[in-house]
């Protein structure tokens, strides 16, 4: 009886207002959940990142800093095949891609791409290339049997994409995994989380960096980040070691390797060149605090210009 009386006393406009409030709360909750899931930290938890190298690039920040202009001066953006892709899809990474989060692993390469996508044009392009699109999930053969491409829109502005021997690999990006050990994501526009297992493949590294990779093999976690520092740039290293003694030993090793490289260059009557790896690697400084080792390498913009031009 009491509930009936309450029901009768509620004016229709108040009932509508309460319903609107409840629905609004649900919509706000869903929006907040999607926003958290689509944040860089949320996307990172979706990547199959075990024993892999994770790379993040904030293309919007690089455009604002004028760095994209140097990178896009290379031949990649001018190749006929790429220009044809841009014309048919209306997507140009130099203009439309704002950020990329990538995981390089043994089972494939996985991407979250944030930007402005014309999904209809992209899907039509995929179908013209012999691919298929079903319920917004698209698949197409790549250049080799191990490079099948699959993708879907996680959100209108986020593409989940995989390049793998498995044509359905992009489905792995639908699942959120336990939060990684990384306690804080670097604020720099470019950063990488490197699994110690990845450092064992030294043959793919530039010659001057292989000694550094060997020293880092026993680390628990390795984070590299690149960001601005005045008119130049700075590459930062943040390593977590198993204990304090290991951190002290690692800092000592990295310092010794740097001094050794400088001595080798001077022995050949040369000077470290800031436009190539010799100048970058020999300028590194390192310190340990607790289980952590930090390192810093100053980088001149001329070094990036050399890389963009195909040198280095």
C-alpha cells in the first residue's frame, strides 16, 4: 500500500526525470569505460606484449614539433604504391595518423592506430585487393604467407590491426589482459618497452649498440623514451634490475662500454659525429638508484635528418 501511494504521488514529469537520470548515468558510465579502454594504458593492456618489443609514437606531437617534416621527406611517402593507396582510401599517415601503439612479437605485429579513418574507403580498398570484410572485420593477404593482414575499428578513431600468419590475429586485440608491470607510461612522444628476450637477437641491431644490448640482457624491464630537450632531443633509458647490486653493476658496465667506444673512435684519429650513432652512443651518461638504472643520450636534430635521408 505504501509503494502504491508513493507511485501515485510521483508526478509523470518526475518519473521521466528519474529515468533520464538513470539512463544518463549508464551512458556516462559506458562512455567513461570506453575512454579508459581507449587510453594508451587501456590499449597497452590489450596488446599481446609478452616477450615482445612495444613501441609508441605520438605522430600529432611530432607534427607539432616539426619532426614529421623531416621523416616524411624520405622516399616512403613518395612511392607510387603509397600514393595510390592514399588516393583510394583518403588516408595519409603524414596527415591523418595521430598515434600508433605497436607490439613486435614472435606471433606477429599488432597495432592500435589512432587517427581519422574513412572506413568505407579503407574496406573497399581491402576488397579490391582480394580481401574480405564481414561485420566490420577485414582480412587480406599480405606480401607473404606470414604477413596476413586483419583489422577492425575498435572505435571510429582507433584501428586494431595485426600482421601475422594467422588471418584472424586482430581478434586478439579485443581482449584486455592483466595490467602490465609498467607503473607509469612515459610522457615523451616516442617510447618503447623492450622485453629482455628481444635483446638476444643482436644480429638485427646496429653494430655500435650490440654491446649495450648484451649488458641489458639480465634486466627485468627496459623502457626507452625520446623527447624534446631545449632545441635538441634526449633519449632516456629506464631499467629495472633484479636487485640493488645488479643495478650498480649495470650502470658501471654501461659507462665502461661508452668509454670503450669513445676510445676506439679516438684511436682511429676520428671524433664522435653527432650526425651518426658514434656521436649519440659516446655521449651517454648513466646512474643507479635502488634497483633502477637511468641513462641519457642527447640527440641533435641533425641526427634525425641523417636517418630520414637514409644515412646513419
